[in-house]
C-alpha cells in the first residue's frame, strides 16, 4: 500500500480469542466469591453475575462502552444484594481482571506484531479494557486508545480520528486492522481509513450489502504482513 505511514490495531479477537478468556475469568471470579463472599456466590451463579452486569449496562447506556466500570458496579451490587461487604468489589474485580489477562495469542500474532512494529508505528484502538503492559505486549505499540478513555468507541468515526491524531497522521495514511466487520471495517470506512479485515475461521462472515471495501481480507495477520511486503 503506497502512502501507508501507521497502523491502528484492534486487540480482542484480532490478536487473541476473547470468549474463552472471559468465560474462565467469570468462573474464577465466582470461585473467589465462594471463598471471600459466600453469600454472594450462593445468591448469584455465573449466569446470575452476567445478568447483573447486563442490567447495569441497560440502566446506564451512556457508560456501556466502559467494561471496567460495568463489571465493578455489577459486582458491588451483587455483594450488597446478598448482604456481603461492598468493599470486596475492588479485590473481586482484580481477580476477574487478572484472569481477563490470561490470554493465549493466535499463533500468527506475535511474529506479525514483530514484523509490523519494525516498519510502522502501531496504536492499539480498542473497545475493550486489555492492558498492554500487563500482557507484556506494550513494546510493539506506540500507544493505546480505548473506548473507556475516549468516552465512546468503534464504530464512531471520531474515535478512529482520535487514534490517527494520536499517531499524528492523516486517516488516509493509517491502516486499521481488525476482526469485526461492523465495528472495525465499516467504522474505518466511515472515518476515511483503509482497512484490513482479519476474518478467522470462527468469525462471522462478511454481511451482504456493505459499502465498505477493505484493502486486505485474510484469515491471519501473517497474510497481511505478506501483502504489505
């Protein structure tokens, strides 16, 4: 791609699968509550805690982009409802957050990051709450912009523009790489960014009728590296 000067990169489901990570983190959270807040664990099984989180998201749609806040408040409400100490919400969330970072990278992710970071500045652009330093991946990135920090996330064009501004580059010179067609590809298209769609075998297929046209479509990041070289 001629004129490319930087990359904005999605994290969850682009570099690692997220669903098994969240499922395990929720099980570990419940196990922690069983020891430290048994009344809450008895009153709320894992689906019950998920339901509490969904209720909070519905009650505060303006904060639905802030996964950390939603999880913390839902844990606190569950504790209070069961008669346990609300102060346990902070260590309970830390348990969840620790397991949320026990990720397993896709096989192509690390070698692709090494090659991409050697050629371009990469900014993590994410709706999630992964901490790159905690994952020991921060060495590949010049920065990170999350929906929680910005106030809203993908697919809003101003979120993409803020990422490009953080790189100091015009959107037309920044390739956005992600897995989610609606959030990543259509979002980048609306923001005037070229895009690369990483569609792994377990991901949803491309929807019909979309006006977005990614510059690259492939099943892994090494395919993108090959295309760029």
